[in-house]
C-alpha cells in the first residue's frame, strides 16, 4: 500500500483532476490555483459516477508541500513550480506530467535552490476530457514513470504511489526512449486531429496514412541524432494502435483549439523542429504542422 501522503495538485486540468480523484479516498488532497475566482468541477468516471472535486484555493503563506503533482501544459510547468517554490519541503517529491519535451532542464535548474528534492516524470495514455465544469474519464491507459533525480531516498515515491495516482503504472527503465516514443505519438495524432477537427479514431482513414507515416519518419530521424533509435515500421504500427485504442478521444490539442486555449505545439512538433534545426535535418511536414496550428491560434 502507498504511504499515507498528503498531495498537492496544480490546477484543475484533466490529468491533474484524474490523479486527485484517484488518491482522494485515502489521502489528504489540496488543489492549488492562482485564480481569484474558482468553479466547482465534477469528475465523471467510466461508470458514469459523478465525484465532486475539491474546490481549488490559493497557497497559504505557512503551507508546506511534501508531494506535488504538476500536470499542466508544458509551457506552464516552470511558472507553476516557481509559484510554490518557497513552500516546497526540503525533501519534497515533484511529479511532472505533460505532453511534449523540453521542460526538464529548466525545472532542474529552478529546483537547484534547494537541491534535496526528488523529481519524477510520468507519461500517461489515459484519456480524460475537460468539458465545461465536467472532467470525463474516457479510458484508463498505461502510465510510465521514472525518477529524474532522487536526492532524498527516505521520502521518495514508489510504484504504489504512482499506481495510487494513475491506477495503472509501471516504472520505465529508459526515460528518454519513453519520452521520444510518446512524442512520436503526439506529433502524429495531436496536430492532425486539431487541424482537421476529427477524433483520434478518424485518423485511421486511408487519406491520413501517408501524412502520418511521414510525420513519424521525420521525428524518428531527429530522435536518432538525439541518441534514441526506433524502428520505423514498429512506430507506425504503434501510432495506428493508439489511434485505434483511443478512437473516441479528442486529442488535447483539438480540445485546446476548440476552447481557444494555447496549445503545446512548441513542445511537441515545435520541439522536433527546434532539434532538427540544430542537427541540420529537414522536417518539412512537421514544420508545416507547426505553422498551421499557429495560424489557427494555437
């Protein structure tokens, strides 16, 4: 059984709410927000059961955070941690969970002020949709986590803690491989669903196959220069498998554009383009997708 931990969550995002609901029965849960006005959210599980989420509040000056889950958009990760930095316990656990890549070096630099904290990254394939004041669980997928730095082993999280948060979780042996694999999936699915206003499953149509294959091939070429090697056919099969298993889901980028929110394109296809520029690799399809998303307001 996991330790009887107290958990703090940043914001009322889909994954953050999913994790908060999962630990709510057995742990103390606090949802933090910077907003002056807050709204009550309801979580709806796979059986249609409605669970009222804790009302978010501002961080108190005398509050200590021992275990923090930061499941916000990639572009908000550093600011979210900076906002609570002074309240983090010296041996606090900080769990990052977001789409895309490129945030970890900045987070580690920020946390160097008090270097005894433990930092983790978790990637999840669970499908959770944010619709108005409802947060709806569409599917429970596998989650994979790994410690980035463990400076205080006595307070460190373990597999049971991550199963408590994500329900289905396993410890990953090679985090860079896992992150690049997830990035390949996101690069293929997110922008195409957002641009074409389709569910994940609709990408299975033949009309999208060539574009999907080219996106995957470009990302794999960049990953290889970054030290991670993938088999092209295996990754194409994986992308199509995720499209099938999440057929009814609307990607996070689709939801962001629909709700006039900033997307994570700079940390997904944009991250690939940034590295490609450094390595002098051509990625024209990914570059075009970034431009299209930005043109749509993302």
